[in-house]
C-alpha cells in the first residue's frame, strides 16, 4: 500500500458515504484524478468539513489501495476561491469536464495548471466565455484530441481570416464552397483567434462555442452534462448563457 502526502489538488465532486463519510473525486497535479474515501469527513466535529470544498486548493494525503484510496489528511492551501452565480456554475462545468474526460491515475500537470488558471479567471464576469473556451481547448490538447486551427487540412494552406471554413470533426477546417450554408461553418478569423488564445470579439466567441460543443460531444457521448442543465435552469436571466 502506497502512502502519498501533501499533494496539491482540488475536490471535483463529493457524495455521502455511510453515516458520516464521503466519497471524493479529486484532481491532483502529480497523480491525476483519483477516487478517495474520506472517513468521518461529514461528522459534526470533523476538521475536514470546511476543507473538502470545491474550488478550494488543498494539500491531500492518502493511502493507495486499488482504484479507491483512503484520505488520511487534508489542509487548505492558499486563499479559498469565492465563486458565485454564473462563475460558480462555470466552475461546476469545468469540474464535470475533468471528471468525465480524464482517466483515473493519469497525471496531466499542464491540465491541472490550466484548470487552476481557469478557476481564477472565472471571477471576471466579462471574461467567463473566453476562460471556458481556452480551457476546453487545452483539455482537448492534453487528452490527445488537439484541434487543427491554423491551416486547411485539405490543401495545407494557412487559414485566411476573411474566408469561411467548414470544420470537419476529427479532421479540421476545409475551405467552404461558395454559398454553403450547412455543416459547422466558422470564419478563419475565429479559428485563428482561438489558435492564438485571443477570443476578444463576439463573433469568435460565438463561433468557437459552437465548435467546442460539437467536438466535446464526440467524447462525452450521449450522457448530458449536469452542469449544463443547471445553466438552463437559469436561462430566465438574460446574462446567463449555457457553456
């Protein structure tokens, strides 16, 4: 049995287990995504109750045994992130993407860093859409599903900002025929904006949102994201947009 101590991580999901314990899904920088049993963590006197919260950077210690380890200690690391409203739901969306698309015990340090950066960026209400698109892009890159965003996969020619392209899933962009109105159509400027981590205008944000939805659907399968359902429950508010 391996003993791991003081590893930086985040709680992705927690659910009750037996009377006072919890089953945790955690994301760590050096060990990837893990399942841990937190015995007694929900007890009234447990010191872990205020520590094992989503979006809070923590240091985790555990004993490894098969696919499910046992948490031995956890302590807060740095300042807790305070997310509310749309930022909070966006945080749950990030957590669900990581939980659904990564494999347990498969480390992705660069993705962990991108996740931490994305959480910090959610506090800027005006930048949430940009933060989500860039995280989605980096998630796909880390998982080996990186997008072609700089050249036409049919001709090999660099993308032209003013041209319209049809994005063929699992391949990349192909110059669209004149007058085409079907398929996943995006302007070259939008794809180049995502390639350069820019996304400063409404057109590139809108078009890349459609692109990311279509690409992620390939890997998420038929099971819908619960976090998107939460967003839809808020659609009465005009400022709330589903990821």
